[in-house]
C-alpha cells in the first residue's frame, strides 16, 4: 500500500490476526500502544510518537507527518491518542483488516458464548 508521499507499507495485520487470533492481535496492538505512549499522560502525544518513531522504523517522518498521524486518529479532539483511538487508527490504516473485520467480529462473539 503506497501513501501520499510514496512510502510503501505492507499490510501485515491480516496475517497477524490469522496467526494470533483476534484476542492475541488486540494484545499486540495494546503492546504497540505502550511502546509509543507518553508515560506521564498515558496517551500517545506528538512528542512521544516523534521520540519513539524509530521503534516503528519511521524515524525519517517529518514533524508534519507525525502531527498528521496524531490528528488522523484523534477522535475526541484532545490532541493525543488514547488506546482505543490508536487501535481504531490501526484498523483504519489496514485495508485487509477492514475487509475481514465482520468475520472476526462474528468469531469473537461466538467464542464469548
């Protein structure tokens, strides 16, 4: 998948869900959130994302790109990402997850019964 700036991202999320299951995948997303979080605020901020972007292999992102990423996921308008906003953003950025989300929702509901 190519972004507007020409960077190509391969969508590994569907394969991760297949391997880990829905619950395991959500745990991994939560671990990812913890890697990027500002420990004082408990949120992903511009500063914490910029500081930890190398962990994602994104150390070359410009400040504008980092700001845009936070703004894209910030659903409540507080200028930062809580864990739910982060997970929602990750799903939205993965076309493969979006296509299979109904299937995984049904599987999760069935496993809870």
